[in-house]
């Protein structure tokens, strides 16, 4: 039944990697309990045949337990052949100053986030309501350490009904509009099928530092999405700040789930490795024909190892003046430093092509 359903999806949805790499013989070789576990992992890709990945891990160990299958999907998505080993390296003090490219880039909008999960909780898709509340409570303790430190300060805001940190619906909406807080996840069919948005909005919230440069999402697709954002010219600076923030958070006694092969464990196999997405907003009026299309630009950025989307987020077109959001596509088998360099060099190349166009 399951096998037939997946084979049907494979015929019509060639990009669904869950279906592409599903092997009925491997599935049959698993114990009934393991089959049940695997089914929960791939349910999102069965219920949403248009998925590009079609799976979310439910426990950090899933990547080892179901490696014969998940590894094929991971390698296919991340385009990895041969040995796979994730090494973390944030690099030295090299400066990547956007003003060296053009003084007009002095006030660029830069943002870097990483996904992190705690080793001692199930991943979000398998959390019970009790887990979600216990996890949030743990994080409130961590954030109070940051709030008390002069380097961070700030506050924690919760969506959990009756939490002492609870914010109003209006406050929440305003944070979403400001791109600081995540949207109502229960509206996302991929996350919902995986159980990741269950018990919404319990155990969900965000921390924001006094200067607004550090934001931590609690209880979205990963336990934590930790991000630094800033307007400026020093790309390396925002990476360094993220690293310092991560160290400060870990020092509060958290252990992040890691895999020897895949690096930081994330719910979605697309984010494994660094768990990092670094982005910059750039105006490319000629290459976007003033925002009419991103299609041509997508081909071009691909050759530079970058992904492009509208400045308004996923599935949006370019904004006024041809404003787009650029980010290195690589997450796995790449270091944090290489991601920074890829973004910088990509901007150099794109600005050159834009000026010649
Ligand atoms: N689960 C969705 C899919 O397989 C999203 C994948 C990438 N996006 C993400 N937010 N993890 O198509």
C-alpha cells in the first residue's frame, strides 16, 4: 500500500527525493517498529507530493538509523559524491568589506541564521505538548542568562497561552510584519504533515537582544533558529557576532545535536551541515529587468553557488529597484567561512555582470 503510493508519486513528481530514493526492499527489511518510525519521517512527502525533499527527521538518531535511505536523499539534494564529512570552521579575522566592492553597499541588509536542535529532546515533529513546554522552559532559563549579560540584554517573548512572557495577537502580528518572528506554522502543509506545527502556539516564542541584532526563534522547524542581522558593510562582522552569540548560548549548558557525518542535526535534511543560511539584499535593476522576473537571474546565480529570491522572502519576486535576497546554496560539506566567502565573491561577480549589462 505505502510502496504503491510512493511509486505513484515517483512517476509524476520527479523532484520529490523521498519518492525518488524509496526502495521497497529496504523498507521491507526493517522491523515493524522501524517501519512505523520511517513512515512518520516521510509522511510529509507522501501527503505533499510536490515536496522537493519530502522528509523531516523526528529524532537526531534517525540520520544514523535510516542512513541507507536518507543518505541517498541527502547526497542527491546537496550534490555530494564520494566522501562526506562535515567540518566546522568559522575562519580567521579575514575582512569581507562590501565597501571594497562599491561604497554604495555600505548600508547593506545582512542576515545569517543557523538551525540548532538540543540533543536531549525529540526533534520538533515528534515532540509532545509537554516536551514543547519543557523545552521552552529550558530556553527561558538560557535567555535569562543573556538578558542579565551586558553584551546581550533584551527579552523573551512567548506565544504560549498564559505564559508570563506571553504577547498579544497584535504584538505577534507586528513582529511577523517586521520579519522578526516566524509565521503561523499550522498554515504550512509540509510542517503540519510532519507534526512539526502541532500544539501551535504552545512552546513557541522568540528572544531579542537589546540592540535587535540577535534573534532566536523557539519552537519553529528546528528547536532553535539563531540569527544575527544588521545593516552595514562588514560581512565577516555579522558572522563573528553569530559565532559569539552561539558560544554564549551554549555556555548556558545546552548540548546541540550533532552527527559525525552530517554536522549539526536539523529537522529538514536540506539544512544539515552548518544549518546556516546567510543572506544579503542587493539591488540588481538590470538583471531583474526592474523586478519583472527572477528566472534568468536564477540560472546565473546558480553558477555562482547562490540562491536568489525576492526581498520579501520565499516565493516573492524582486522588489523596488530590483532588490533581491542572495544566499549561498551550500549548507553541507562546506564550512561557515566558505559560506561567507561564497556570498562575498558572488556579490562581486553579480555587480560586475550587472554593470556590464
Ligand atoms: N519539506 C519541504 C519540501 O520537502 C520544504 C523543504 C525545504 N524548506 C525548508 N523550510 N526546510 O519541499
